[in-house]
């Protein structure tokens, strides 16, 4: 396909979820077959969801966020980056 798409937080959440494997497969396919874009807001929403609902650790979260940054084009809005993320760098 190789279209340019903006990924909503839900697409990224489904790509990491093992609760609904059909949705995970579709989300991963959407990400891998397109030129995908995400924003810092989407990364923050993903981080909040993964920490609260999936209970992942800060080191796991950093790996996940870096994976998303490396596999997608990121629109950076520095004003939307939460100050508490800076504390994650200590892990």
C-alpha cells in the first residue's frame, strides 16, 4: 500500500496489546505497510495508557517509545512534552 497515514493512539495501543490479537495484527500491518506519522501527543497518550492499563515499567516504556520514534515519522511539539518524562531518563 505505502500510503502516508497519521496514527491515532489507539492504533499504537492495539499494536502492543495481546488481548485482541486480530486488532494487533491489523494495527501492525497498518504501521508496517504505510509511511506513518505520529505526534508527541500520541506518544504521551501511548505512554500513559501503557503505564496505567498495561503496567509496564519505565525502562520498558522507554524502549517502546523509542521503537515508535524509530518506526514512524514524528511531528514534535515540544510544548506538549510533559516535564515528568524527564525523570524517566534516570532509568
